[in-house]
């Protein structure tokens, strides 16, 4: 587009509030904002999550709500630059969703809920209503979504209605004067409205003295200790573990994204009594009903049967069908350097069968290649 061309706008100019449509699925209703929404708009926008993840004024007060309801929303409808809907649920104002025109046939969606409306599927319903309207009545071809990296609730709402996600864009968003990295997503008019990937949240698995649970930021010290452990570095020289406390958040984010994209599910293998991290177990590389299982131990987690117990729990979960809340994998691979006696013994105790030894495929720490022992386990 040439810089001198006008900003693309919605095709219709709508007198507010008279011609703002009311859209409902019987549970959630989208309607024009009302002056009486003001107190709950203030509660929603002063809430810490809204302050953290959106660009609403900070601090948020009655004057900010008055400006939003009296100026921003009516002007956006009248100028056709954006369509703002109040979200109503349980007979009261539950939040706002908007479609902002970003070009001919394209808009960006934004949404936020009052704290007492969260966790009840309201965002998914509101998104569905707004998207249906945008594609049908505003002739949109594509709707985009952007969120600050780490806004999992927003990502999950977008994921649930079928958004596809691109790479993280560094510094794309301005948050009150600071640049923040952004997740981006898109949904075209003809896309299916449902999750494109499995979101592999690791379920808690317990037995044999260990509890498998999601990794948390409080496990940061143990992750760094594992990363710096010479035994682990020799066995897995390419493991992308955090080597400093500053790298922990980025590592956990990558773990979360692997799960959210359906690529990889990883558990912290914790001591069942103390909840202290002893190691990691993961399932990844899903293809045609096969997947690979991987693991490593913190130095304090070795020699106590923790990983044997963990591998048993993970393989059972991976091979169980969806009806048993399993991953529905029919075949598991386990690969380890042929010289790694500990890992090979573990594989054999867990019931894996040696398929063969591949030559020169396991990277060593000094840049050389070891042979790889390949094991398999069929469900
Ligand atoms: C974004 C928002 C509207 C989502 O509303 P919601 O869908 O009711 O939110 P929920 O609290 O139910 O969270 C949605 C899902 O994300 C999941 N989730 C929340 N935090 C998570 C985290 N840290 N990691 C992984 N998943 C997480 C929830 O478990 C929930 O899953 P479910 O759909 O299976 O129940 C709401 O959180 C909000 O108003 N946030 C502040 C404003 C905002 O961030 N707007 C979006 C700007 S891009």
C-alpha cells in the first residue's frame, strides 16, 4: 500500500449505538456498550491481568471508562475503524471484544474479560460470535491476533477457535513505552473453527516414589544445576537447558510452546514426597502414531530408581488411548548413545527392545560422533 493511501476501513459506517448489532449464542451476547457498563469496565481494566497484558490506561479510573464508553467506542463505530462489542454473560457486562480494521478484508481481534467472567469459556464464545459476524457482515478474509509472549490464556482462547500461530516477533508490541515480543496468529474465513493442534498439557502421573508434573519457575535452580552437570553434558551435549538463572524463563516458555503446538510434552520428574525436581521425561516427534521418548536426570536423581519409575509412567501414558486420557501412540522410540550404559539399562528395564545400532549419529561433547542404540516399544 502507498503511504498516501487512506487507512483501509470497514465497509459500513455505523451510528452508535442504534445500529450496533446484537449477537448471541444463547449463553454469551455481544451488544453495544452502555453507560451503565462503566463500573464493571473499571473493575476489568484495573485488574492486574488486564493491566499486565493489554495497553489500557494505567492506572484505570472512572475517567478512563467514561472516555472509552463516551468517545473511543462510538467514534470507532462511526468512523468504521473498529467494531467494539460489550460481552454479556449471566445478565451482566463481562468484557469487551473488538475487531480493528488493519487493511482491506483484514482485521485484528482484541478481547478481555472481567475477572469474574474468566475460566468459563466466555472468551471462546465471544470470539466465535465476533468472527462469524466479521466474516459474514464485514466481508473479512482474515482476522489476526497478537499477544505479548507469555499470555497463555489469550493464546489458548485463540487456539480454541482455530487460530494458526506464527513465530515470535521480537519487540513487535509497545507496552506503555516498552517493546515486548509478540505471538501472532491468524484465522481465515474458510478455516475450520477448532484447535489445529493438540495442546499437550502434561497430566500429573504418580507412582514408584515419583510425581511427574509440569516444570515450574521454582525448579529453575535444579534446571541450571542439571545443565552444568558434566555427566549430563557428556550424554546430551545438545540439550537446550538453561545454563543461568536468566535463561530459565525462556526455557520454560519453549517447553510451554512445544506443548501448546502439540510437538512435545515434557514432565518434571519430582520426588513424590518433597516435590523436588529429580529429572525430566518427554515425549516428542509424533508421526504416524509413533513418537520418541527422552529423559535426563539431575545428579541428585540418579541411582534411586526415579527414572525407571518415570519411564514406566510415561510409556504407559503415551501408549494409552484417548479414552484413557493417554497420548494414543502405538510405537515408541528411545535413542541413546551406544556407550551410554545407564540409559540402555533403563530402556531395557522399561521393556524396550533393541532395534539396532546406527553408526556415528550421536553427537559427542568434543564435536565427534558416537553410535546410537535405537530401542522401540510397541503398544
Ligand atoms: C484472555 C482472556 C480473555 C481469556 O479468558 P478465558 O478464556 O476465560 O480465560 P481462562 O482463565 O479460562 O484461560 C483460558 C485457558 O487458558 C489456560 N491458561 C491460563 N493460564 C495458563 C498458563 N499460564 N499456561 C497454560 N494455560 C493457561 C486456562 O487453563 C484455560 O484453559 P481452558 O480453556 O482449557 O479452561 C482473559 O484471561 C483476560 O481477560 N485476560 C486479560 C486481558 C487479556 O489478556 N486480553 C488478551 C490480550 S491479547
